[in-house]
């Protein structure tokens, strides 16, 4: 088909940045599409890999993914209000392109990742209208945006993968403070306190660089720097290179372990990190700002039970925990912790379904008593992700928030919702 051939050539030329990309594209265009017509319940994506185009692009060294996340939530009890409709429905869509530049144009060990993101609506969110939490009951909500280029990252593997260098506009939350079970608002927990550590001032999609060293098969070191004033809707050059140039720094070390079990190894990850932010800051009750904010964090995830000995099968029980500390003079949240469990394949015949239960507590700084009348906000979230087909998952969830917004005069809130994640 003409549109398929034109799109393939265009993507290969754009990502390959050279004549060799045209040769690769021409070779692939002349091949028949390998995507088969599958039943809608069997397809990995709704369009079956863009009607076979994805397989052809993969042969040329290009991977393309397009997905959409849709969330409906309502505050069913207490909070700021239970009758307003504003902010109940929100959604986002993501287009991701990964290119193997070694395969495309001979640049050894080099890859390119491009991520564009859009969303809706441009209205007051459910938190502002009905809940008032500090963590955010919908971490996926990003407001009205048509299509922003939020990531353009070059990744270079050196010295037989001993070193990995990432440079470009990136999501630093995808590098530091990771978790196998609580790090993806589109597929796992949706409350912000169960996606990231509330004490770490990770900048928005920012210009930055990260270097990782894989010291052994299980032990790594990573260090990164990013524009602390970044706005994800901009290129980043204005905030990074003009005016006050503040950069966020982070360093992390971690160990990947495998515990023995009758069903094979149980994988786990243990991480510790430090961060530094030079921007002048003060908590909500202080008038004088102070530079040089510093904090640390820990993150753990460990599989405890494995259902079978298939190394590719992740059915079983896993646990996670986080802790973070930040200076109370400079931050409203001085410390934070979260714990939780995940079970994949709990029900017979539902091997890809996931049940998650998590609890998080953000502890407010002692010096911000006039802003926060309670000393903490707590979140309990339960979700069940049902894999209806390989390309669609539907996740009902319920959240219980104690002291939302740190205000004792606001009664504990209960938020119910459902999320649908579709891969096109």
C-alpha cells in the first residue's frame, strides 16, 4: 500500500539521518508485510502492528509504539466535595519511536529514543475540585496538550556495555528511584505517592545526561544531571542555557539479586541514592529561601513467590518499599515512605492480570505548621488490572486518603475510578 511505503521510508530517513537509511527502507518496502490477520483477542496491538508495518520497521532497526490511557475517577466520600463533575475524566496518548542507529547507519552502540505525549482536558483536575491531596490521585493527568516532544534521548553503549551514556531531553524519573511494581501510572498504581518518591524534586522532562557503569553483572553505579527548571512542553534550551542556570544532580547505586526457590530464581532490586538541587527554596511557612537542597532515598522490590519455573513467566507475589528524606527548612514534605504488594496471575486462567495494594505516607515539615494542620497525608490504593486482550487492560481502583492536603478540617476521602490502557 502506498501510505505504508511512504511512512516506512520517511521514518527510516528521519531516524537514520543518512543515505544508508534510504537503502534499508527501500529493501524493506519491497518485502511483503509479515503481520497476519489475527482475531482481535489475539493481537498484541489493536491494529496488529499498524497492519504489519511494525514488523517491517523492526527489520530496519525501528520500533514504533502508540498507546492511550483513559481514566475516570470520582470522589465518592468526603474530601472537598463529591458532586462536582470537573476533572472526573482525563486521558493521555503517547507515541514512542526507538531506533537502532548501528543497524540503520553504522553508528556502533548508539540508539535513539523519541517520545511524544498529548492529553486532555484543560480543566480543573479532580484533586483541586474534590480531593485536595498533595500526592495527586491521577498521576497520568497532564492537562490539555496536543502533542509535545517530551523525550529525545541518544543512548550509547561503550566498552562491551560496561558504560552506558544517555544524553538529550529525558525523563529522570525513568532512571532514578525505579521500582518493578510501583513506577508506571499507566499500568500500575495511579496515585502519585505510589509512582515516585514524594521527597525527590525530580525535574520535568529535561535536558540532561546520565552515565551508568555496570561494575558487575548485578551491581551498578549511575550519576546524572538535569535542568532543574525544565518545562516538559518546551525544548529546554531556554531554561537550561539562559538566566539562572540551576541543575539537579543525582547519584544512585544498586544491586540486582536472585533468591533461590523451588520454581527458580526470585529477582529483586535494592537501590540507594543521593540528590542535590541548588535552587533557592523554603517550605510554605518560611519567608527566606535557602540554596543547596540535599536529600537521600532508598528503593526495594523483591519477588517472594513464583508460580512456575518458566524464566519468562512473572506470575507470583512481589513486594516493594521506598523511603526518602529532604531538608524540612526547604521542603514541605520532609520524609516519605511507601510499601506494597503485587500479585500477577492470582486467579486461575487469568495469568496476565495484576492485583496491587500499596500504602504511602508523606510527612510534612515541622516548620510548616500553619500551612498543614495535620502532620502527614496517607494514601491507600487497591487496583486490579484485567488484561481483556493483549492490547487492552482495564483497571478498576479505589483510593483512601487520610488528611488530604494535610488539612485536618477536610474529612478522609474515598476515590473510585477505572483506567483503560490501549496499545494501537
